[in-house]
C-alpha cells in the first residue's frame, strides 16, 4: 500500500506522519504519536474509548481514517490539560467523585461530557440535566463504576460551568 | 480487529465520485460518514480495494424548496444525524425525523453518520429508512447516465441492499414538508438505548381536510422483515387497535439472536397502536 505523508494537528501541535490509507485515526494517535489516552475498545463505534474531538466534536477514532483528519484539529484528553500537565477542572471532578477506577473509559467519558456541557451552556440552555448527561454518555461504556459517580462528577462540573 | 488494507481517494464532487466508481466498479465503496462501513471493515465483513470519500464533495445545508407537489425539505446526502436532530428546518418541517434520530447510535455516530449513508446501507432496522417510508421521501441519485429520482418505497431491496445501480450515488433526500393538521409519531423498542431497534414504527397521520378528503395514516415499520417496510394503506382505518392488529397479522418477522419473530410481531402491534394514537392526538392539536 502507498504510504503518504500528512500533517495532523493534534492537541495544538502539527505532526508530520507517514500513514497508509487504511490507518484509522486511532491507529496513528495511539501507535505513531504514542497517545495512550486514545484506546482501542470495540472497533465498532459502540464503546467510546477511542473518543477524540475532531474540530471540537466527539468522533470515533476507530471509525475515522487518519487521512480524513488531515487539515483538521484533533483533541485528545491530554489536549485539555494545562501547562505542566495541570488537570482540567472536569478531570478534578472525576477524581474527587471517584468516577474513575481502572481509567480505561475515562478519556472518552470526559471528552464526551465536556462537549455536552460546552454546548448546553454555550447555547444558553444552562446546565444539562442528569437525564441529558445520561443520554449523552450512552455510547461510553464503563465496566467499573456503575456510572453513578460519573454522573455525579459531570453534574458537579456542569454546575461550575453554568455559574462561571 | 483491524480493517484489511485498502486504497483511498477523496472525491471533490459527486461527478468525480461517479467517475471513480465507474472506473473501479465492484472493487470500490463510497465512504460517507463511515459509521456503518468502517465497522464492517474493522470486522472484515467487507473487503473493498478502494474507498471513495465523498465528504469533500458537498457542504450544503438543509433547505426548504418549492416543488410542483408542494414544499419539500431538501436534505443533502451528507447531512449528519446531528444536523437532523438540531436543525430548525428539520424540526419544523419533519419533526418525525428529528425525533427518530434521537434513537440512532450515540453522540459520535450522530456527529459523522449521514442520511444518505444510512439509506444506502439499507439496514432493516434503520430508523431513518423507516421515516423515509412514512414521509414519502424521494431519493435523488446520480450515476453515469445522469440523475434519477427513486421513491423511498422503491429503494429497499432486502438485507443491506437497495435498488440503486452499483454506479449510482445518492446526492439528496427530498421529504414533503409537514402540512397543517398532520400528526406524527415514532416508537421504538430496544434493550439498551442506542442499540439497533428490535422493532420501530413511524406514523404520519393526516386529519380529514375541510375539503372532504378523509383522514389517512401512513405506517412504516423497521425490524420486522429483510428491509424497512410500508404497511398496506388498505389496512388502516380510524381504529388504532384494529389497524395495528391487521398490520401485525401481515408480518412474518425473522427470528434472530435479538428477538423471536413472534415477539417482533407482538411489538409491531403494540407500537403501531401506540404510534397511531399519538400521531392522531398530535394532528388534532
């Protein structure tokens, strides 16, 4: 297969990478760029562990081709962190609430719920309800927490975001 | 699992995609949102040698257009499910579709998945296919011999197959805009939110017009056959329970790992009655 060079904008930095056409965005982020916060779970778009933001919108890294992401901005969980790997406030809510156990689902949970809160607050609808959070996270599977603490964490962050 | 290797080409227009498809024939697949095709590749259920990406071909938003038969909602092929869910024109002129899309996949799937990709994939449990039937949508397709319009009722041919020629690509979906005194309902049963429907029912209900035209209802069902199906209009009268029972009696749904055929038939009856009641109540408001 023909390898081609593309420029991927990931977490605010441009990376020149050689890819084959059938490489998924997940393959390149995880295997080439070493981003361990983007994970292979199901390969079908169901589990949410490969969630990344493409131009700010959550997408499945396993169902998007790397070549399709060229010229677009990709954000992974790491991209939310501040200088010196300072945690994002939503990450702190997850820690405080015990919403992360093994941690495998956590990046996808955080990116998806952050998108929900940003949209809801940004569109002037205030903080999303617990049911809305539940609906937005239906495509992110967690086998540890039982989800309750994840919902608690997102609600805490949503309250903060709606007030600020 | 990992997808088998394939080549990739981005098409800058539908005409370019049609040409590439003609040149590569059976070896090529059209890539729209990729939310059904890519899982099939990752699971190695499909082995195309070339993906023709039509994402760069079209950036048009939904519009309302006047046709000789009345106002039509024009949805470009690449209209994402999220747009169907949120766009004012869709919510106003085809509220059935906006509601049904809530049941499609998850946030990520709705951000990438497209209306034409869903129709072309022709899953027998498709919410969008079900709505296309209920609303009397028309599908615009382009091929080497030009454009063609296909009524949704003629589009589906069986499990994951359509009546489109292999060289044709859907470019637009036209949906008659909701009229005054029209009601709608979408009912679906799933084990877990975001799963494929076990059974789904879409109903468009038109109240009797002052001109004297009688009330009418269009009932479409998903998950009850090898394709989404339209119920025979002669089975429909103004009694929801009797109508639903008559429609369910005509169905012979398959057994599979998700549900038995008998359970699907029972769901078809219960959900159809529910949908007819809700749609007629909405029409009366």
